[in-house]
C-alpha cells in the first residue's frame, strides 16, 4: 500500500527526507513554494512511500478554488529507503 507522507513547512521539520538521495532539492523547492502560496494542509506536497521506500511525490499547486485544485505528480526513477 502506498502512503502519502506530508512535506512539512520548514526544512528542519523534514529530517527523514533530507537524508534520502535527491530529496534535499525537492524539499527546498517545496518549502520555497510554501513561502509563496502559503502552507494550508491538506493542500501541500507529499512524498509517496511503499514498503519503507520513497517511490515518488505529489501534491497540490494550491488550495481548492472554485472547485478546482491542480495537482502535480512525479515518479522516482529509482526507489530509496526512507
């Protein structure tokens, strides 16, 4: 089963992801994006985890507005342990 793990608002609150190869840049981009649009769960970014492996990420480009909520989804080219 795939579990969505929230990407926190601040870098220091994402220590589990920061150690995973390739995640630091993704975290930095999400934190910068939160600074621009705000941090309003559940309308945030998420890492996808399956069997303790990082398999991708996804999230919302912003909060629901007029019944529309754009998404972003990305698959990891290779899996990494979380």
